[in-house]
């Protein structure tokens, strides 16, 4: 399996450090609002990576954090805490905000068939572990105190900026002029912050009533569950220049090591070629897609049209195409379910190899999908091809296996009509069977009579 490593800027052969188990950490959401479909692209990438690793026979110990404290409006120590801001706007307790949007996020990823990591770690439940972590960095001499903040001193490192390859000097040139005058270097960042009087999310700590800096949570929690070094760290490309540099800095201050061997970053979703933003009114959630008639799995399919390292551009036309593609995949699968043809093992092997080469080539899903379409389109119907599609589906994640049973979830009155129609057909009462079919069609269903019975779909 080959993957692109942001740290070395090369495609490399992947091998876990420790036998067959892959230890992985993913930066999770800040739960102050509903996830938009751009955010969800990041977790679809994470899920595809998990599935490809499993396809290759690895087991996973995967941790994802939920940021429910400490993430300021800017990643670089500026602005209000995102949770506090949402709480103020919604006139709610920040803990309530976190609970609500965390559950909404978990619901979203479930609907997209994104498998949950083995461990989901909430920042607010790991304050003690962060406290211990930061105290060791302090003891190792990597920090300095100002009135309200303990800063990480990036000039103490032999090199800061290993991921983005930017020196402190270059960062200075790119930075905005006004920055906290108490900071010694432009790239220094807060690790422990004194909470103002009105701050709700704060804890009694070694430095008084404080809350942790955002970057600290990922370092402390990845250390807690995965140790000083692990295999893969994932996130969005926006994490490269600040958040992940700071995680590496903290880890060097803690143990002298870069925490992960491989760093993988997913590029952004754009909308009509531009940025998604509230002000442009083009910030969509899964619910917005559902309101336009697109089930979450259509969005999953859409994401396979691009490699995770490229931008992907969202348009409604592209969603329509993905909807058609998903239907084609399901129909192709159902077609092969009914098949009786024998397909030679050699032919199957060729497809299998092509698919495996694609997914192991840095998760090249567009090429993997082209193999899937060859199998779907194959004119002979065959259970061997059904089995092949199910194998591929362990990576694709459409849950094809249960697709044929979806009619069991139909409303009761529709199920009753299907039964009445089956009865009419058994008795060769074609007029009655046609009458019921017309009612079902009127209600928005498509019906197919197969050797395994009636297939019905909304
Ligand atoms: P946040 O909850 O703001 O910390 O973001 C969660 C994840 O979404 C991060 O990994 C970001 O890199 C990612 N992200 C934010 N906007 C986009 C976008 N437009 N396309 C893809 N990923 C994004
Ligand atoms: Zn993180």
C-alpha cells in the first residue's frame, strides 16, 4: 500500500510500526455547529483510509477527538472560543451546545456510513491528561508564562515548520501585523490559558482556573491512547500550517519525537469553484441535500469522483450525476444477485487486482470506481460478480448487501399492496396485478418482477 506523506512530501510504502495493527489519529470536529458537507468530506476520506487499511488485512486502533473546548475562532490564538461564541449566540450553556452538535455529527457520519473510530475522545473529558502533558513540556523548558497564558516557545526547537516547510522567518513575513505583544515569536502558541471571570468552560488546575489550548488536546490524547509515536495522523489541509505544526512542536517538547510517521491531509470541497461560506449562502449540510432529494450516500458517491488530495467541486449537476451512479451501482448489484453464469476465476482476478492497485495507489478512488463500473456493466449476470461487488463494497461503504432487503423498510400500506399484487400474480390475475402496480407507481415507486420476487424502490 502506497500513501502520500505530507511530512516527507513523497509517496511512500506504508508499513505499520507494530505488526498488523495500525495506530492512527484523526483530528475531529469542533462541535459548535452542524457539520457542513466540506467538513464531512474530511471524515469520508478518513473512513476510506480505514476501509482500505482493513481491506489490506490490518487491524485498527484509531482515535478521533471531539473538540468541545479551547478552539478559538482563528486557529492561531485569536478571537473568542468557538464553543463560548456559539453558546452566547444560541443563549445556551456551552456544554449543552457541545452535546447537541456532537450527537448531530455522530448522526451525520452514521448516515454517510462512516465507521466510527475505535475511540472517540472528548477534550473536556481529558483535561487531567492534558494537564499532565503540558506540565512535562513546561518541565522540559519549552514554554514561558505571560499574565494570562502559557505559551509554547517555538524558538526552542531545532526546527519549527517541518510539515509546511516554512521557517519562523517566513511565517513572520506572512503574518498579520497585530499579534499578541506578549508572544516572543510569531509562531508561538497558547498551551494553557487563564479563564476570564465569565468563562464557563474552565477547570481548577496547577495554574489556577484555566482551559487548555486547542492544539494541546490532540497531542495529549494521541499520547494517552497511542503512545509517543504512532503510524498515521490525518486531518484537513488547513491543519498543515498551524495545528499540526503545533502538535509536532508539543510532541517534540514532550518526548523529542515527531508523533506520527505518516501525515495525510485531505483537500477542500469547493462550491461552484469557490469557497463555501455563510455569507454566500452556499454552506450546505446533509439536511440541505436531503431537502433537495439527495440521500447521504449520494454525497458519498460524489466524493469518489476525485482523489482526496485534489479539490472537489460541488455542483447540483454533479449531485444528480452521483445519484444516477448510485442507482446504477445498486441495480447492477441486484442484477448480478439474480445471475447464474459462471465467470472464470482469471477474469475475476484481473478485476480484483485492478481494484486493489487503485486503492493501494494512495486511495485512488476514481480509478477504483472505473473497475466497479466494468463489473456492474458486465453483460452476463453472475453471483460471482455479486460476491466481487460485495468485496469491493467493504471499501466503498454503500452497504449493498442489505440493499435488496430495503423493501422491508417500506411503509406498511405499501408492503400490503406488494403482497396483494404478488397474490394476484400467483393466481394469474393480471388485471388486478396491473391495477396495484399503477397505484404503486402513482405513489412514486418503481417495481421490478424478478425470479426472487418483487423488487420495489422509492
Ligand atoms: P472544524 O470542525 O472546523 O475543526 O473542521 C473539521 C474538519 O473539516 C477539518 O479537518 C477541516 O480541515 C475540514 N474542513 C473544513 N472546511 C472544509 C472544506 N471546505 N472541505 C474539506 N474539508 C474541510
Ligand atoms: Zn488535531
